[in-house]
């Protein structure tokens, strides 16, 4: 039905919309791609892009961008503010996430070989998948075939449990070969080590964000409106150093960036955490670039026609009103895993503050969430330690 062949030329030309700090574009650059345009609205993100993509033309607002350069790939990791569980959940018509409509205006007058879209998994379910329905209808209106897949960043070997929707569209090639042809399956265990556990101290009412030998999803915000690091419980550390938050450089590394990638934003650590939390994991974009350059034929014999389904599956592909669910996992490959304590420099980590510890512990005890007694004991000991330190100061 579709031609599985694709060019092996890695010298792709890329235009990055909603570029953030360049996570998508950096993964492509690792394969020799050339970035021809970056479009980003937020000033701190622009600062990072200018430092790390010197000489690349930059536009500051997708709403006033009148055209795209002649490129092979257009990337659009559009704002998740209105789609994520930590955000306002206003949906695809929200002020920020709704900006994606400008991508389709630009595509009407340009012909990139590939379109790459990225966003949070929650958009599959929010408003009964209204965001996905909009993306698919707009792509098909313009004559694109499409495929999408939820992937977990841990497949790239980084210790961050981050599930995101990758969507690829093309008029001439088969996106399913790119996104769905490789599948290593869910690993037998995601506890690679019992030395450290990540959680989000800004939660505690309805969730903990717990992750074994990993951190939970780095976020640009939270239900409390805070851009911040997650917390890590290291059971073998002494009291006072057993519950910590990683340094921003570790946060960058946990997204696959070099430490210091956002350092051009001087003195605003909160801004840097927001930038990192909103970014695309570099290893994920690098894998995607590799697939675009050399896709393999996807065996769709077991796929199910889901055109009339009311829910969007974990992975699917389609064209011209047809939709088929794929049974692939969120793990295209199993790349060598880096343990959390191999990435996080414990010596640079900060003890979770007294206020943060007490607030989280209070919310957790009042909730109906399940947690280990050892973890609660560790929280109480840390809170007592931090309280004693505050009295001494």
C-alpha cells in the first residue's frame, strides 16, 4: 500500500516551531541535520536557543510567521499547558495549546517531507481525545498520512519516566514505518536498582509521581503552579541527605542535554526548570531522526480498524478517514540504562526544604494514596532534621 523505502541521507533540513530549548532539533542535529529556522515565543527559551544554535534565523511568534523555509522536516512540540494533567486542561481550543492551528496554516503553503508533532499523553483522553481528532482531521485535510505512538523516555536509557505522544505525518512516505516498525516490548522490570526513588513533592493529594530508579516526568509546572525539581529518596543516605532535589544540571542531563544547556538564563533557576520540564527528551528525538533517515517496513497484519472507536489507542496510523490501532508498546528499543544515582550528583543535590517536606507529608497522610511505611518514616525523619536545622539558624 505504501512504499517502505526512504532516503538514507542524514543531511535533513529542519524548521523548529514551538522550539523551546531545542530538544527536538538537537536530536536531529546529532545526525547531521541542519536547522534552518527556530520559532519560539518565550524570552528565556530564545536566550538558550541563541547560545546553542548560533546563526540560526529565529522568529518570535508563530502567529506572525508568514512562511516556512524549504526544509525536509517541520517539528512542532506545541504548548501542553492546556492539555496536561498539571495544566489548566482547557483543551485544544485553549489559548496556548490552540496555537498549533498556525502549523496547519503554514503547511498549506509549504511542502516538507515530514511533519513531527509532540505533546503529552493526556491529549489522547482529554475531552474524549478532541485534540487528537483535530490534529488528524487537519493533517488529512492537507493530504497527509499520519501515525502516532506514545513512548516512554526510559527506552533511551535515561532514568526519567516520561510518556509523550510522538506524531509523524507525510504526503509521500509511510509514517507507520518510522514510528511503529521497532518494538522491544515492555521491560520485565522497570526497577533497575533499589538505591533511589523519585517522587514529586508538589503532589500528595491524588498522586505521588513515584518512580523506581528514575524520576517522574519533569514538568514545566504543577498543580500548585510551581516550576521545580522533583524529589529523590535515597534510603541508604543519612538523615538530612536521604530526601533531596537534584541540581538543575542534573535535570538537564535527565532530559539528555549537556549540563549547563540552559545556563544562559542567569540567576533564574525556576525558569530553567520550566524550560527543561517543557523540553523534548533529546534521546527520543535522536531515535526519531534515525527512523526518519532509515525506516524499516512495519508489519501491520495484526492491526485493528478503529475508525469508529471512541478512545484513541496508545499507537495508531491512518489516512483519508481510515484509522488502525497498533499493539506496539511504549518501548521501541531497550537502550543501555543509566541508573538514577549515576546521573544525579548527590553531592550537589539540595535537601528538600522543611516547608516542602511538611506540606507533602501532610497532604500524603490526609490522602487515600498507598505508600510504604518506610517512605513515610523517612519523610518524618527528614522533616524533623530540617526543623532542627531551622531552629539552629
